[in-house]
C-alpha cells in the first residue's frame, strides 16, 4: 500500500487492521487475513499470535477451525492513547468504511 506521497508507510499498523478484520469476521482464516493485510500467511499468523498473547484476541478451536473474539475493552498500547479502548478504534474504522460505502452507492 502506498501513501499519498509515494512512501510505503501507513497510519494503521497491520496489528490494528487485523483487529478490525477479526472483529468483522470472527471465523476468518489465516489465509484470508493474510490476503486482506497483503502479507504472507506466516506474517498473518505471527500477528494473530501477538494479539492472542497480549490478550487482545481470544482464540477458540471449533472443530478444525478457529474462532476469534476481540476484547473491545482492552486499552490501546501506546501511552499517549492508553485511555482509548480498542473497540473505539474498531468502531472508528468501521464507521469510516460505512461512510465510504454510502458515498460510493
């Protein structure tokens, strides 16, 4: 993904974007998440493991698949925004996507 000035950085990390995609689709497969994030499956698995290890996401085995649950009450990690819950970030991203969809449709 390229920024407006042609650089390769973005405002939302892959971890933040993964939280959003997991919240939108709790049964997302690692392969699907990797495609959505435009990363390898291995990188996607590492991101999910990071989120699970930090207790931002719980992983439950259902048959041969995993089901993920985002814990929206968890605080953001950076000290500057530690008083913001990740659920608020997810809502902000979802709201922005809804507005774009309305404008396009």
